[in-house]
C-alpha cells in the first residue's frame, strides 16, 4: 500500500497549498482518494495522476 498526501494545510485553496487530499494506492493498482476537496482535480494533475484512474473517490 502506498499513501500520498497531495494536499495539506489549508481549508481553502491557496497559491501554496491545496485542500486535504489523500491518495491511497493498493498493491493491485486500485486507487482510493480520501477527503478530496473541490480542488482535488488540480492536485492530481500537478502530481501527473489522471483523475479517471481513481477508482474510489470519497468525501465526507
């Protein structure tokens, strides 16, 4: 399992930080995005991750 924080430190998007977004990748390659905010697509793009490859986006 791989855990990658692609956004931390801000309740709102700022020039320096994205909202909390946590990407978990299983050994099988399936991806789970936890606590994804409205800027998750930008955070994923900055990390060169295609949002269509995230299998289970989850927000609370």
